[in-house]
């Protein structure tokens, strides 16, 4: 019950205590004691960090296939800009089935090579190399291999050879078609 009231005077006038209390606006984002506000992250930076944490694994996934271009299209669906020029239409080639199939086979080849390497790591190097050499030379068949891992290694090896051969044939067919098309174009111009 010893209440002491502080009395303040301002320019000789006694001012009651509630008038002297300064009203501080609460910071809408808060603050950390001991750190300046300039050192704190902005709301945009925090939002980017959250989005990076959520979408980072998805965006880090490998993308198969090639990224193409997207021409400028107006609201009516007409193409405009450089992609609508006559020069671009001359240079741009149509859809090439052989090239598309070769790209798909290249993806299969990549996956088959990965499987081949995983199985090869489980086998001794000398025996795996000897088996592959005998398969390449035609001395043994897959049915003659009793061990499952070794037979799988041989299966993937033969699949890799077959895929590489098919890809080379498709690329050669695509190249010869492009050469024939170019020769017809030069014949028309000349």
C-alpha cells in the first residue's frame, strides 16, 4: 500500500502519467531480440524458402526428352513472330518417325545400361568379362548359363548390342531421307 505515483512536469506543467506513455505500433512481422530488422529475412524471402523446400525435390527430378520451342500464338490461335516467317518454315523439318523412335530407343538403352552395370558389380570382373567375350563370339548361348545373375548380365549385354544396332539403323535411315529431301529441293531450285 505504498503506492508511489510519479508526477512528471513538462515545461512547468504537471502532466498525468497516461499522457506520457508512448504508444508503439506492433511490428507486423515481429522481430528477434538482438538483431537489426535489416538482418531479418523479408516475407518474400521466407516464401521463396518454403516454396523451394516444397517444390525442390519435384523440380530436381530428371526430365526425359528434349525441350522444344513454343511459338508465339495470339488469342485467335495464329502464330506470329519469327516462327511464322517463311524462312523458319523452310528450315523447320517435319516430324521424323525414325528420329523419334531412335530417341525412345536411346532412353531404353540408357536404362538397360544402368541395369547391366548394377548386375556387373555383383559378379567378379574376370568371370563377367569372360562370359561377355564368349557371348560376343557366339561360343555360348544364354541357355547354357546356369547362374541367374550371369544369365541376366548376358541378357542385358545382348539387349544393349541390339538397341545400339537399331539406333544406328534408324539414324542412318533418317539421314538418308534428309539427304534425298535436300537433293529434291536443290533440283527444284537449280
